[in-house]
């Protein structure tokens, strides 16, 4: 489900942990998608900030598949969908 949502929101994506954190702090994010097989030290920060700013967090299984849904050739630990 979330892979499809990411693929459909192609022009409203923010890819990468640092960019997602910055966008959440700026109030630009509607929803965050986190890959469960990503490193916890990265995803824990994202989840904490999302909770702080009341941003919905959805989970997917694979960084590789999340990256493909974003249209990039590498895995993605986290992706944000802009408002």
C-alpha cells in the first residue's frame, strides 16, 4: 500500500533522512514512510521527530523497494510526502 502511495506522490517526495528531518521541522510534511530494514539509529530519529510534530508514520519492509518506488537506483531509509 505505502509503496503505491509513494509512487503516486512522485512530485511531492522528500528523500533521505536529513531532508525529511528538515522538512518536518519546517512543517512541510504530510506523512513519513520508513523502511523497517533501515538502520535503527537513522529511523529512530525520524520517528521521534515525527511524533513530536504529529506527523503520520507508515512502515514498509524494504529500503530497496522504497527507493524503487521513489524512482531512484538506491535504497531509501525514509521518505516524506509533502503537504
